C-alpha cells in the first residue's frame, strides 16, 4: 500500500513535502489547502468576535454588572430562554409526526410532504415573517375570517405579542427539527418494528417501546438545533414582536440602532455567544453537526 | 398531519395572491388582479439598486465560498494535518454563532474601515456564513469517493494535481456546483448580518425588505418576495438535479476518515 515509500527522501523537509500515506496529501499541501479558510475565518469571524468580546469589557465589568443588576434585563434573558424552550417543544411535537410520515409515505404524497418541508426552508426568513404580518394584522386574513364567521365583533390584536413570536419562530425552525429526526428514523431497520409486531405488540406499543427510543438521538439533535437557533433569532421577533416581547436579540438590536450603547450591546452579544457555544460544546456528540445539517440539503 | 403541513407552507404561498391583489391589504376572495405591484418593484430605483447589489454580493460570495470551502474540505478529508477536528469545527462555527452576534461584531470591524455598505464588506461576512454549506456538501462527496481511484491515477503516473483535476474534481463537481448554489442563496436570503453591515449608500435586498416591512407595509414587498422565492426555488431545483446526477456514481469504497 505504501507506494511512495521506496523513493521517499529522508530528512525534515521530506516529512512535510511527501505524504506519509499515498491516499493523503502531504502536510505542506494540506496546510496550503486549509490556508484560505483559516485566513478568511481569522479576518471575518474570529477577529470580529474577539473585538466584540474586548469591547464588552471596555468599561471593565460594568456592562455585565448592569446586565445582572437591572431586573428588566434579567427578565429579557429569562424570557429569551423560555421562548426558545417553548419554540423547541412545539417544533419537536409538530415535527416528529411529519418526520415519521416522511419515512412511510410513497409517491405523490411523499413529494408533497417534502415540498412543504423544503420550500419554507429555502425561503427567506424575512419573507415568512412578512407573511405572518399579512395574515395577522388588524385587517388581515385571520381577523377578516374571525369577524365574518361571527367569532369576534372587532379586530383582535394578534400581532406584536409573545405568542405570535413563538408561533412565527416555530414556523421558521420546524424544518430544522424535522430533518434530523427524519435522518435517524430513515436509518432504523424496519425489521425491529416487524419483530415487535411478531412478538404481539400493537402499533402503539411498537412505536413507544421501539421506534421512539431508537429515534431519540435525532430528536435530541433537532431539539438542540432549534433551541440554539431560537436563542439568537432576530428578524422574526423584531418584525412581529412588540415591546412586551423583548428578547436578547431584539434588545441587542435596540441598543445598537436606537440607543447606540455599543459596549452594552457587545456585553449582551457576548452572553448570547457564550450560551450558544456552551450548549453546542456540551451536546457536540449528540449534535454531530455536519450530519444534522447535511440532511438540510 | 395535513394541518402541520399547511402551517408550514401556507404563509409562504400567501404572498402570491397578496402580490397580485388590487387592494393594499389582502382580502379573500381578492377584489381583482393586477401586475401593478410588480411594475412598481421593477421601476423603483431603490428596490432595483438593492436587488442588483445583493445579486453582485451573492455571485461574489458563491465564488469565494466555493473555492475556500472546497479547498478546506480537501484538507479535512484527504489532508495530513494535526488539528483536523479543530479545522472542521472552525468551518462549522458560523452555523452556531447567532447571526446577530456576528452582525454586531462585523459592524465593529467594518465600520472604522468604512467598509459598511460595500461589496468587500459584505463579501467577507457572507463568505464566512456560506462556507459551512460548501464544506458540508463537498466533504460528503469526498467521503463517498473511493480514495483508491486517486491511488490508481497516481499509479498510472499522474501527479497529485493531475489526479485531482482528472479524477477527483469530475467526481465531486455536482456537489461543488450545488454547494455554489447553496452559498449563493445563503448570501442572497441573508438578512440579519446584512441588516448591520448595510448603510445608506449600500443596502442589500434583505435590509431593504426589512425597512419596508417595518415602515411602509405595501404589496410591493409581496411582489419582490414572490420574485425572490421563485428565483430561489428555481436555483434549488437546479441544485437538486445536480446532486441527483451525481448519485449513480456513488462509490462504495472504504472511507478514508
């Protein structure tokens, strides 16, 4: 197998210009291949983020103290976590049946289901948030329907509430829950369910003692993905949320665009960044990122 | 089940009747049909400037992200470097860092250099955001490809570059192209980072839409959205065809990872 071994030169230089194994690139080539990514990410990712963290400490820990002492900000943080948790629960509850159906459906029904999952995924978040405004505004479709059906005398305030934000975010993040669950379900051998049925288990028993436990890794990955994405969501809460539904991201937006308090915005961003990274780090094995995201395509 | 699917798809589809409706708010059944919002979109210099600016950014991003991402995927899958895991983790980083955090951070760097609202500024930010999609697609293609093919080429006297150009590249080309499409869309549809690094002189279509939705809600947004959605779906369909074209060639050789 070691094809190049016979004509390999000795010495330290040879070690970096000759591959150790014929099916791999030499260390020098590998470094050159990796260089554009390292350079791009150093300038456009790592440096900006470190500058952000540095700015948050511009006045010492003052910004962080303010963040923890003011009841208002503590409440924004708890609302953000609670909202993300609610969105995650809804995404899993609504997403699991769709993922399950995707593994069972064939032909046209399968195609339609896939279209319903993938078309929203590749439609801009802006456009989907705008659609909710159109549907839910004072003279929107939903209010028109409620009034003509006699369910309400006057237009209801459906927009700019925390409930609407949760619904809008659930709508946008649902495919991110469906796809990892689908990816796991698809790999389960149908023999397991058949064996359970053979042993006398009904469809419910089969699902709850065989299929569901075996699909937990996908469910877990989908849940973490939804939670992390929901924590930092900006566009949807900014457009369809109101003053009562201030989240971390919208607070950062307000600090930077209206109040221009950059050190404080940087501190808020750093907290958000740290929480997101911590969750991903803790659950990195469950997430196995590239796998979960590959199913997105 | 059907209800969940309707919940997923309806809000996206609702913009189509909205963009054709004669009234400025959506009514059902629609009062009448008109193309006037489309005419307004295509004749508004502000919308057109934002659209062309975003197109230029997306094309440039697609080129840089595909190049950078493909080279990195080669280093991760076929390379001989320590810290491969870290390189992989770094390339996935933008997927987990909240976009608003990256938007604020990029503004802090680009603003003093007066690069906000410029093609260069957007190119840096959007390339970072798009690279993970390319790395994922190309890595998957490389892992499916039997490394013995490369060895066979080397055995036949080809050098590394020739083996790459004549053997590896043709085999991963469909994935590479679909990675390019995904990075184009990742840039064109991106709104949060664009919100922070736009300025009065240079606005992406995402920023323009955000402003219009926030300040003057007119069906022009629906018309613009419909155009964008159909263009995106067309591109995605194209990418799916490319990936399908690749699947008959899937190699079952042992993985090199």
